[in-house]
C-alpha cells in the first residue's frame, strides 16, 4: 500500500511513508547489514535489476540490443554519489508504489509476469528493490531518485530525507531513459566520494554483476572479473580458474592445488567454485585460519565469510557459492536456520569429499601433497563430525609396518585389502615418528605373522582412531593393549615344567619388586625376541594418549600398565635359572626395575632417573669384576 498524499498540487505531491518504514530503517542499521558500504551494494543490485528487465524487453521485442551499464559518479565538492543506470526506468505510479512501500517489490511483480510467459525461466533477475533501496538512508541524509520509464517521455523525481515523508514531482529537465539515485552523503560516509573507496566496495561486493559498472562518465569498468561459476564447467579453463582464485584470495602468482566446480538445479539452485591452497599457513606457525566461503545471491555478495556453508575442519577451502534461492537481505542469524543453506552445505560437503576421492585415485602425488598440508583437518573432522565420520575415514592416511619408506602412507581401504586370513581387526601403534615406531618390540609378533600395523606418528592420530573405533565393521586396536584378538591364538609354545617353574618365580619376584608401578606382571603371548614390554589394561587409555593428555595439561587418572615377560628370551630364561637360588633374588628384583625402565625408555619416558643410573652403574661394575650372576 502506498503512502497518503498531503498535497493536491498536480506537479508535486508529498506522501507519508508507511509506518513500517521507520522500523525497516532501524532493522537495516542494526540487524541485516554489517557495514554501511552494503548500501552501495544494494543500489548497484537494484540498477542491475533494472538493466536485466530492459535486456529482457529488448530481446523479446526483437529490437537491436544496446549497451546496458551502471555508472557511479562522485562529486566531492557537493558531497554526493550518483548511481545511474539506463534500464527500464519508472514512472510516477511506479515510484510511488516501489519506493513508498516495503510490502511491494517491483521485481517480484515482474518475476510473476515472467513466470506466466513460456521460455523465460533462464532470465536472471536480481534483488528486492522495495527493501534494499532504503539502505541508502544509512549513508545519506537526503536521497533523490530521477527516473524516466523506457516507453514514456515524461521524467519524474522522488525525494526524501527518510524522516517520515517523501515527494514526487515532474522532472524539471528532460531525462534519459533509466534511473539516477543521488545520495547526499552523511558526514560519516564521505569516504564514498573517493575513487579508491568506490573501487574497493565494488570489487568486494559487486565484482560479478553481469553489467559493466563504470567509475564516472565513460570511465574505467570496475567489475571486469568474469563470473566463471555461472559458466558450464567444461567451458572454464584451468587458467581462468587460477585467475579467479587469485582474484578471490589475493594470493598473487599462486595456483590452487586443486579445485572443483559444482552446480545444482534441484531441489535448490546454486553454483559454486571451491579451491584448495597449496600451503597450510597454520603449519607455518600462523594462528588458526578464519574460514568461510563467499556467499552470493544472484551474483551479489551477501557474506564474505559465510561459515555455515562448510564445517570448521574444512576451513582451508576457499571459494564462492551463488544461489538463486536466497534473498539479498538474509542475515547471519537467519542463515543458521535456513533450509536452503543446509541443502547447499550437504552438496558442498559431498563435492569436497568426491573431489578428494578422485584426487587420491587419479593424482596420487597431488593427493600426497594435499595430505601433508591438510591431512590433519580430515582427522579433526573424524573427531568432531559424527555424521560424516565413516566418509571422512576413507581419506585418512597412516604410515605402515609393511612400507620400507617411512614417508609412505596407506589408506584404511588399502589395509583392509591386505589383511591376513582370519584377521578381524585393524591394528595400529601410536607414538613418535615412523622410524622409531618400527623399532618397537610390540611389532615382533605382527611381523612374524605377516600382519600389517598402522603407524600413527602425529598426536592427533590417536584421537582420530579413538573417535572412529571401527571402520567397515573392523575394530581398530592398539597393539600395546592387553586385548589383541589375534588370528591363530597364542604365539608361545608350551614350555617344559622346569622352565615354567623358573618363569613363575621370576614373575612373582618382578611383581614384588615393581609393586604399584605396574598393574600386573604376566607371561607375554606377543613377544618373539625382546624380553619384555608394557601394555595397557583393557579399556584403559594407551600410553601415547596419556602422554598427549599430559602435554595438553589435561587432568585425568593415570592408569597402571601391565609388564609382559617373554619366557623364550635368553635373558628371562637365565633369570629363571637363577631363581632356583634364593641368593640371586635381589639381583632379579634389580633386573625387574631395570627392564621396566627400559620398556618406558623405548616409549620416550625416563622413569626414576637417579635410581636408573645407579642400577646401570652397579650392573657395569659387577660385569667388570665378573661378579654378575649372568656370567656363566
């Protein structure tokens, strides 16, 4: 509904705004728009809308096409900024209807008429004119609109200070077809008369408007970047993607490591281009990256850092998403509950996962480079994203006990394909670097049986496999845990009664010497050569995970571990023989403490250093004097 006239003059009438207008102005200033620069974006969008309508009318009438453009004219002396277009223009009734009411949209009416006509669904129209226009009062204390409709000869002028009323009068001079919006800028918005400021705003918010935006009459075109996301993906070259990536990210002379071009028309319509940088700045010591894609509505930027489009762990992905199904004035709060955004997010996630799958299969070297830079992000996703955990796990890569090259990585699917007969679990060992892990005594039995073990060399790996728990129905099991579930049963052959008796005495003396340093001392069914190893009790945290928690200053109750002894080890056999003589019990107890210390040293922990050094010195002295019980 339009405002009520306050004058009966034929050439000039004054109207009262709808009561909702003041509420709208407050909303624009405090809720929907984060920056006053958005006002220029809105007015450019409206101008582009008018040009789209004109282009449609020209094409459907068979007339000769003519250049359609937007011109921005700044006058520093008069403190004005003019946004001019040569589009369809408006007559008096349309000015009153479109600029006097927020309940009506000229574009909305045009779209309804367009939908009634066959063969016109591909025409792209922009904006909600009756709403976006009022953002002009965020930067101007007086606004004039001069307009002449394309099929009429008379021009009209609309004017208001935004304080409750507006006037419409016949233009005092002949007007060209189209519309001129003249902003008399507020004191805090005068930077918008500066050329550098106008260039910056257009580059950030309106680079992809499908009509030229000129600075001054006949001046430079400010939006020369091609909106490649609206083009068919097979018609966009790698060079064009590189240029757009550099334009979007300001990473001059850098090519993206990979990119993907997505499009969907049902059930929602959107176009997107996503890019992965070559370098992860977080690995170089920079702070956590701010993430977020550029979100556009019909080629007009809505948000430059829309975090709702991808989860936090994919913060390394750069790009732009453009949807026909979003309004220009959508707020960040609205986005969080927007059904269109949720559907776009799901499609983008699938697009990223599929692109990485293809990269792994078709370009393994490039995938390896990506994994070295951004593999931690996928592990972070496994930890935090319950819904897509199994899908993300396909992209995980770890070192392997089967690979000669410490840098070689394998996927969980590769591991499953190489499992031995009867194997029902995926085995892993977490700790330091891959080279150190390969020297672990825990690997002995697995090597003997040909069972592959994944080597987890990064701190985040332990958290990822703990969160994952299973993959393709196979349980992930740390090989330093007490419950291994190995195929084929025990690795230890039965010993003679005499050896069993000596071994039992050694176990009891070890328990006595170690006391509450360990949860238990028992016979090992996993060791082949090494005399002992430490394992975690069932259900307890692995030793590596406990070390990580300590480094992170996390409070938790430390679990005591189990010391396993190898009865076939020459050292343990000799101690079994010595146990027959009670005089050697003190020596066996010292050996218990030293072997326990050795096991911890192999895991990077130095236990009771003074006592350890004293014991080693004592052993050396006894060997030098040939007093050691180990000397036959």
